[in-house]
C-alpha cells in the first residue's frame, strides 16, 4: 500500500462528517463540505435544513390531537412532492416511533408527578436521524454501506490521498463497519433523556427485524463510579431496568437490564475489583457516556482503548450510540 504524503494536509474532523452529510442529502441538501447554498448564501447544513423546512426554535412544540408531533407537520408542509431519500410515509412512521417512546417515558414521569418531556426541535431532529439510521441499518446494512460509500466517493473526489476516507465493506459483513453511532450534543441539551429514547429505538428496530434474541447484554460505560450511580437513579426514574455491573453474578434482568460499569473496572486481566474485557461475550449493545473522553493519551487513552475493545465484541446487529460531551 503506498504511503500517504506527510506534507499533504489531513482532512479536518469537522469537514469529514460524511454520515451527517448523507443524512442531510436524504432531504435534498447535498454537500461534501458541510455547507449548502440557499438564496445565494452558503451556510452550515443544519442552518440550511432549518431554513428549507422552517423547523427552528420558533416552531410549535408538542403533539397534536392525533398524537403526531407538530414538528412533523412543519417538516411535511415544506415537502411539495417527495424527498430524494426518505418518503413522507417513512417520516410519519419514524415520528410515531418517537411518539410511542416519549409517551412511555412520560407515563413514568407522571407517576412521580414530574412535567412531561416536550422535545425541542434539535432534540427531535436527533431522534429522527437515529430513527432513519437504525431503520436502514437493520433492514439492509449492505445497501446502507453502499449509500454511505457513494457519499464518501463524492467527499474525496479531487482530494489528495491524505484527505481521502476509506470505503466501507459492502459485503456480508457490512454491518460490522456500521455498528457504531456517535451523537454529539451541546451541554444542557438533555442527552440523558435522548439516550433513554435511543435505547428504546434500538430495541424496537432489533425486535422489528426479528433479531431480539441476538442481544446478549446492554452495557453502559461511564467515566467514574459517581456517574454510574447517577445513571442508575435516572434509569430507575425512567422505568428502565438497570443495575450496577457485578462480574460474579448475572442479575435478575440479565440480558434485559442495562448493566452500568465505569471504565476503570475494565482491565486486560481479571482482578479483585476489575473484569477483563475478554470476559464479555459477543452480541452486546454498548452505550457510552462522556463519549469524547479518550481523545488524548495517558489515562484517557486507555479509556479509549478498552472502550474500543469492548465495542469490538458488540454484535453485528448492535449500535453503540455514545452520549456526548457534558
């Protein structure tokens, strides 16, 4: 394999969000640099989406009398015929999945006399994009890989080798190259609530495609024990079965409950207070809190290494959606 020139500028992360670009292309916003031109002005894809579909902080929130999100109506009203990559019927089905998961969550909140969750437009878009991805991933991973490869080819057209991205496997093992999904949200954007719905979204699509029996365990990785206990309380409040990971016993809800473990309890070998990554069987859904950790060396580098080892043991039908920077 020829070596890439060290003198060539490597592609910047914020210019290589190919999956993000592919998702926006489904709505007719084609881009290879994260921007799109509307009314003669070039703007970031998200801003272009908001202007094209009139979906923003001023949009009406909540559900209508038929339990359809008003965001959905705002979106559909701006679609004259059909979009190039996702149909109106699909968008309604995805909306109804989000509604169902939200109502389930709000039923638990009502028992505690808490205010129901009413999504902001950016939260709704996050959930909608996850719906689209999971639908494509579980129904036909080979076709999804082909679609993303088409976007990759557009992205590196004309770029030097150092700026090119590798293509995904489109064969029988295509799902293995697609089973990690990172969600990056701003501080205070309700990431924990989104993660609870992401979990239900995953379980729904897994069951819908007849693959529920393939799921071995659901693991949530946290950066420390304090956050593990915080997540345990939040799962309990949401009516989601969860427990702190115990290497010596599988709990009552093994395979169904979320097992919460902080990264420092993972090691290369078994110990009194640690568990070897190799001890985990395959077929796991791995959720990651503080997903940005591990970008540097030292202790955070070990976090990244062990997290990736554990994710390698995830099933080919699993998605790892990390919650993002706090």
